[in-house]
C-alpha cells in the first residue's frame, strides 16, 4: 500500500508589511531568542514544530495527509495563497515523516 501525503505550496500576501511577515515567520517556523546580550539562546517553538514535515523549498512543505487541514487553516489566517495536493510519498519521505 502506498502512503499518501500532502504538498502545500504557499505565499503570504503581506510581503510588503514587514511586521506581519515577521510575526508570521516566528509563529509558523519558530525563532532563536537571545537574552543577556546574546549570552543565552533559546529556540522558541513555532506552529510547524507540532508536526513532522519536509521543507524542500521556500514556501513549500510536505506533510502527512491527516495534518494538512490544520496547517492550511493556519496559513489561511494570514490570507496566504495556498496550493495543496495529495501526493504519493517516496521511501525517504516516509522515513522523514515517521510513517514507516
């Protein structure tokens, strides 16, 4: 039986609004936080840290089919243009997504 995943291609439309883009990137991907003059570093989790995903290119992610709707809903909250389709996953994709 072949495993099916979802490829999500997206573009956030607030490209000229740096504050919105910064907020989106921090919430979606997470970020590295510094304190005490960069003496301490903390990796802050983002929305995607709750899922296993593959990020082959900027604005493209491959996820498990069951996780796709939740990720698409998050992207829609930022008025992103979204193109999502089901795909057959390769052997290495199955390993990365822990489906094997």
